[in-house]
C-alpha cells in the first residue's frame, strides 16, 4: 500500500513539471488593438424637411449616447471596424425607450440626411393628406429588374408601372398603403415611411415568386357564376325541387374553389342546416357549370375561394282567391192571394144560397107599363117613388128614371125629399 502511494505521488509531480515548462514556452496573449474611430455627421429631419432636434442616438454595445442639436444634426466619432457591422438607433425625446429608426453605421456617409417622422408629424401629414414623391426599383429574387410591374396607391386611383430598368416614381401619402404587383410574383404592401427614410439611398423591392397553387380570398376581379347571382338563384330553384318540401327556414353555406379554368373544386359545408339538405346543397355545387374565374390586378387568372348561400324555406300557403262582390238581385214580390175568386162578392150567406140574376132580366118600361106605375102616397115614403113590389128589374148598367107616357110630366119640381136635396126631374121619352 505504501509503495503504491509513493508511485502515484511521483507521477503527479512529473506531470506538474511538464505543465510548468509548457506554460513558460507559450507566448502571453496580447490585448487587441482598438479600431480607429470614424467621424459621423447625421442630419435628422421629418418628411416636411423640418429638423428633428433633441433626438437621441445610441450605438449598440456602448453606453454613450448622442443628442441632435437645433438643426437636427448629430456630430460624433465612433469606432467602426470594417470586418464587422455596428448598428445604431434613434429615439424621440418624449419616448426614449422606443426605437424610432435603426440603421447600420457602415451605410452612413460623411454627411447623411435621415428622414424620421414622429407621431405628431404623421398625424399632421394624415390630416392634411400631404403627398410626397417616392421612387424605387422592383427586382426579382435574383436581383434582376422587373419591367411593367404595377405600383398603386390603394384607394386613390393613383398608379404607375416600372420602366425597362424596373424604376418607378409616384406620389404617395400616409393615409394609403403602397401596393406592388408583378406578373408571377406575390404582391407586396409597403408604407410610405420605408421610402421617405434615407431618401438618397435607392429603395429596392424584391418580389418573391408566386405559388401556382396559392388560393386567394380577395382579388381585383372576383369569380362569377355565368349570368350573375340572379342566374345562380335560378339554377338553384331549378335543380333543388326538394326545397319546397322543407318545414323550417334555414340556410346552407357552401365554400369551394374556383380554379383558373372556372371549374369547381373542394366544395365543403361552411355552415350546415339539416343533413339531407346539406348533402343536396353539396351535390348541387359540385355539379355547377364552369364559373368565370377570378383575375389579379395584372389580368392573370388565379385560383379563388368563394362561398354561396343556398336558402331553404317552407312553401307559403296559397292565398284565398278573392271573390268579386255580387250585386243583390231584387226578388219578385209575390202577389197576396186570398180565397176569393176574382170578381166575386162577399156575402154572409153561403155561396150556394146566392142565385145569380139573369143578365137580361132588367127591362126598360114601355109607355103602357109606365102608366101602371103608381106613385107612393104614404107619408113615410119618398114622394114620387115606386113601391118596392111594383119595381121591375132593369138590365145591368141601364137603370134610368121611370119612363112617363107622352104628354105627362113628372111633378119632380114640386117633389121634395125628406132631406135638403131635390130629386131632379124625369126626362121625357120621345116616341
């Protein structure tokens, strides 16, 4: 055990000696030389070319900071090694913890102007709708310029296109975004501040190739059913007769993709109603004729997602037919009939006891017969009257005064009735 301990200690001592010799042989590391300092003069102003005074500049990795003077100028020196990049940020004095603009020191020349707009500046430009000229160059992913790329100020109608070198110039403002479109490329949307900051540096816009399978939800010209939505509703009514059999009101929304050739693909139920009606709606959309495909701003046909509602409602009960009012018809008045025969007399005696008088039984008295008529001499009778038993019935409607013989006159002038009336004289009958 003692032998082993001595052996281990000797080995450790040998190793320590070797380490000391190696340490002495290695050169002592020298401190790196400090990079030369470079002079910077940076002027900061807003888009209206007004100086931004009192702004703060901080270089990343350093504790020192610089402040712009009344003319908005930063004048300072800082180390700027060529083999590495150094970044710096600008801050507004009212918000020193939020960076307003960041840039690389290597990109700054001896006298650089930076355009940085604060919140108050932007608010003022928005209210006045101030226009600023901007310029840039549109390139593909490989850096090749893209000719005839479309640049538009969305919502204003202002637009232009790049020349053969990919350059463009247009008037822009803070209220509307800038949209860049190129054939076969994805659209890009930028704000005006990208172009106004450091305006002396050419602003390059690199476009990414478009995915041919990309599906759009909004394009310049949306897909359309042949004939429009009115024709689509007619197609639905014609091909869904079952919708008149539903008992509840509801809507099925079908979402699908209109391909570049107008065909329909990937129909799905975005909102269902009833299982059987959902299936009918899905089949209806799948069998639709080709649509007019959607188009991008450059006129290229693109795949586009679209949704259509299919409405179901119960059949309304038929309204009762209106009956024209009829004019009242006057009913004929039935004559009142009694039990008496026409032209009959009412008598208290039974009808069979009444004996009719012969029509020709009444006769006119002849002169000879008239002489036999004696006047009534009774004081109770009317003077000049014939006793009832001596009267001879006369024919109907031919009753006259008694006929007197020739040469005799009736003493009518002297005969008086018991009343005040005088009986008229009897006329003579000529032979």
